[in-house]
């Protein structure tokens, strides 16, 4: 895969960070509380955060939101899920959501590959 | 909770079994294969079936399908998830899907209570 | 199937007719025009009405609306589609929309059976 | 309209209150905070609560959730919106969401009629 | 914000105008009537057009359509809604639709900023 | 229309082919079977494949998935549907799905134009 493709993830992360800053600057109490609630939902509790990240990923896939898929794929990799485990989660999303999920499956697989590649590049640089 | 309420689950399970039989009798190859695929998606593999049942439950909640919620709540209880763990999954679904999920959260909580109650009654009878 | 079940369709049709009358009585120009547009969309044109009823049915199934499914199953039967053809359309909806469509597949199959049964009863009476 | 129909709203309100109590009793911090956030979103602020109830109603209609529609129709009537104004909001929801919204338009109109009727009955009793 | 970003809105408006012309040229009676119905739904009536634009914006956000969000944000600004009022509408959409709406909240906030910036630039040129 | 625009379809087809290869290489039994099921759903059976492609197109439009729309528009053209017939299917999708479908109607019309243009260019070259 080319360097150009690899930056799709970087661009998403930069845009996400920039706009989250902008939204935080708006300082709307309800919106701020929602963002906190969203963050807290994935913290360790009766269910470990790792499991809840996987729940968030499948929810994002069946609701067909590529930005949410990108975010949760990265979180799931960081939480320690293997490719084989993530493919299993992709399959559940595909069966529940149907062929309309296929374009988002392509996106999820590409994001996973790009993120693993980024890690390999970082290791090579070190 | 009254005995009348308790039968909502029984009625759902009877209707589901009866119509699945009817659909199986139609003998459409594509539909039959889809049902197999659906069943297999929740078998133990790189992810345990127990984890995948929880994924199916959250997917059902954010897609707001009460029948699917009933089915997966029962599967999740049978797979050994505790109430505290299921509430955590409900919370992820609520945050991802928003207040439009609340009526389905009510439904999920009621189904969970009814199913636990059924088990208690069975124990009392034995 | 029992007589009690058979009246689910009758009740839906009576409710639909009663509320459509009530909505028509409200006399909101935009709403009235929308209802006209909706009716006209299924008239013979470059595509025959019969084909468009099948499109409406599949759209209703992937959008998971039981009332819309009931309406279009009846229209499709009246337009002359056979059970085998309708099962094919159900299968497309199932594959596109995924397992979340299954409860609506059950509903569609039951509605089709009830409507065919109603016709048989009418023939028996004549 | 019969007394029997009139109780559909009463039953919904009783069920909603009972299950909200049950959910509150579960005492899950995330879920409780979400319910607070949801309530606060409709309080007077830069936009009056009355306007935001109408926004909640249209959101509920295009997302096709009858329980949410019932809740927001009641809130909108209590906030002082007239029938003519609510029909206008229904029309926006219908145009944005399409004919798949029609069954929910029927439900919304019926709920509005039932709630107005309840008020008339209360006045007659006084 | 850079000039490059500012043209995202210009490109959307140019594409929208060009394709609406192309669709109008197709001259399909049903499609033309739908476009008229859509336009008329936001005209002053029992509810002022300004209020209905806000309803259209929230409907677009919970249905998660960026093009529709762009269109309605522009209409809402032109109708005279302030940023503070629009943030309130964004918050209702976020609470109703959940975290899956967040990417569209980012988009809506960016569009609002870009459109306000365009107005400032035009004033500076005059 | 410019050559640059014409390549949007080429890029989609290349990306789709590349990622489908990558997904096939993952070799997940469930995912592979789903892809087979999806392909088979559009083969000639009690309904001709041509009719089912049109069903798939309308389902893709009301579910608002541009990649799925692109795929099915191409399949529908290859299956022999005329522009006039496809406009009729677009109209059904628009009426069922509402104005939220309009951005996808623009996309579908542009894809259809681009694909017809590609065919004309190929004829001119021969």
C-alpha cells in the first residue's frame, strides 16, 4: 500500500482532534457532558474497557459510520484485540447488518491494515 | 410482576419458533443458508460465542429491534453474562444510539427481569 | 392458523383506513400532496405498477416497517406476484438488510399466508 | 373514539413510568447521567424548551419511534403548540423521512387526538 | 482556517446546483413534484419557515446526512438563527441520536464556521 | 462532464476490487459464505436476476449507501434497464425514503450518466 493511502488515517485523526477542540471551545454544557459520558462508557467497570471497545466497533459497523469505525478499530487494536478476533467481530456486524455493511467492512479492513502498517513503520524507524 | 407480563416472553418464543418452522418449510435455499450463517456467526471461534452474543445484543439495541433484543438477551443470560455486565452493554448501546434507544432499553431491562424470574420460578417448582 | 390470527390483517386495514380518513380530514395541503405522490409512484409508467409494488415491498423490508410490509404484501398479491416470486424478493431484502430483517421476514411470511387464507375462505363461501 | 383506544396512552405512560423507575433502581451511573442529559436538553436555554420539544418530536418521527413520538407529542401539547403547528411539524417529518414515516404519522395524529380528548374529558368532569 | 477548507462548501453548493439542474432536465413528473413539496414544506405557514428550517436541520443530523446538514445549516443561518441557538439544536440532535451523531456534529460545526467566515470575507471585500 | 469526474467510477471499481481481494485473502469462512450468498441472491430464479438487481438498487437508495448505489446502477445498466425505467425506480426510492434520499438521488443520476458516457467513449474508440 502506498504512503498516500496511509495518510487517510492520519488525516482523520488530525481532523477529529481539531474539530473536537473546536467543539470543546464552544463550551456548551450539554455537549461537553455528552462527550464525557461517551468517554466514560468505555472505561473498565463490570465489563472491561477492552470488551466495550469491541461492542462500540460492532455498533459503529451496523450503524454504518466510517469515522466511528476508524475510531473504534484503532481503540480495539490499542486494547489488544488480534486481527483474527476483529475479523470475528466484523463477521457478526456483517450478518446482523447485511450486505449494506460490505462497503464499511472494506473500510474497516483497510483501516486495520493501515494501522498495523503504521506500527510496523514505527518499529522499523526505531 | 404479574403472570400476565411473564408470558410476553413465552409468546415471543412460541411465535418465533412457529414462524421459523414455516420459513424453513418454504425451503428457499438462500434464506436457509442465511439462517445457517446467522447461527454459525455466534459459535465459538477466534472469539468465544459468549462474547459474540454480547456483540449481537448491542447491535440489536442500536438498530432498535425489540424481537432481536429479546432473542439476544436470552442468549446472553444462557451464555453466563451477569446483570451487571449486561447493564454495561446496555449503557454502551444507549450512548452510541442516543435517547431513541431508551424505549428499547426499557424493553431489554423488562425482558432480562422476566427471564430471570422464569428461572427462579422453575427452581421453586423443582 | 386460528381465526384470531387472521384478524391481525383486518385490524391493520381498518386502522389504516380510519387514520387515513382522519389525516385527510386535517386537510394539510403538503400532507395531502405527499399522499397523492405516494399513490402515483406505483401507477403504470416506464415501469409497470406491478414491478414498482415489489420495489416498495423490498424497500419496506430493509427499512423494517411492519405496517408498510403488510400494505405492500397485499398490493403485491393483488398485482399477481406468486409466492415463489415474493420469497425471492424477501431473500433480497434479507441479504441486503441482514439478520435484523428476520423478525420482519417472519411478519411478511405470516401476512402473505393470512392474505392467501382470506382469499381461500372467500372462495369457499361463494 | 372509544374509551378502549383512549387507554393506549394511559398504558404507555404507566409502562414508561414503571420501567423508568426500574432503570433508576439499577443505579448505573452512566445510564443515570444519560437520563439527566436527556431531560436537561429540553430545558429553556438559548432556545426555549418549547422549541426544543418540537425538535425532539420531528427527530422521533424521522427515526420512526412510536414511544418517542408519544412522549414528545404530549410534551409539545403541554408546551402550548397548537394542532395546526404540530401538523406543520408532522409534514416536515413526512417530507424528510418519506412514506416510511406514514404509519408513524398515523400514530402521531391518533396520539394527539387522544391527548386532546383526555383534556376535554377532564374539563367535563370538573 | 485555510482557503482550501473554505471551498468545501462552495464545491458542495456547485455540485448540488449542477445535479439539481440535471435532475430537473430528466423531467420526471413524480421527482419534480417531490422537489416542489420539499421546497414548500419550509415556507411560512402555521409555523414560520425559520422554525421549520431548524426542524429540517435536526432531522438531517439524527438521520446522519452531511449534505442535508450543509444545506440546512446554510438555510438556518440565512433565516437568522444565531450560533448559540444552533448549538442548542445540535445538542438535541446529539442526545436523541447518540455518539454516532458526533462525526456529523463535527461536520455541522465546521460548516457553520465556514459559512460565517465566508460572510466576514464578503464584508471585508465590500 | 470532465474526464476527472468520469474517473470517480473507475476509482470506486478499482478500490472495490482491491478490497474484495484483500477480504477474500483473510479467508474467514463466515464472511466468504456471506459474499457467496450475496452474489447468488441476484441470479436468475423464480424472479429473473434483472428484476432483483432493481430491487437491490432501490434497497441501496432507501438505506442511503452510495457505494451500494454505484454497484447496483452498473449492474442494472448491464442487465438492460433503460434510463426511463431506472428513473422510475429512483422515484420509488425517493418517495419511500424522503428528501433525505435526495443527495443519493444526485449520486445515482451522476453515476448513471458517467457509466453511459463510458460506454459511448468505448464505442467511439472502436
